[in-house]
C-alpha cells in the first residue's frame, strides 16, 4: 500500500517505462491525484490505485501514453472540487 502522505506537489509522475508524463498538483482525498494543468489549462486526474511506488517520483502501473488515454478530466467530487484553493 502506498503512503499518500508521501505524495507532494510538483513531484514527477512516471509510467511503467520510467518516463515522466505529468506532475502532481495535489492529492484529492485518499483516492485521486490532481495533475498540474496542461497547455490548454486543464487539470487531469488519476486514481491512487494506479500508483505502485512513491520515492522521488510517483510511479504508476502503466505506460505514460496509456495513462494519458485513461486519465479523467473531471475531479471525483465534480467540477467545483477542481477549483478549490
């Protein structure tokens, strides 16, 4: 089990091929990670159950390209959640 308290803002997120594909913005509750905004100003969200290891990076269980195809554009608590300070 991954310690969610060890996930910090600005940590790189890497896929199973060990290539960075995102950066942590913040952890939402105990089930989702909000990723930094992309070039279009959109946040993306990945579930904690994808995370396999946290060291100086957040490692997920799938290649980055696959993760980017599967990530969510909607926060788990609905659109207002993604705009909390």
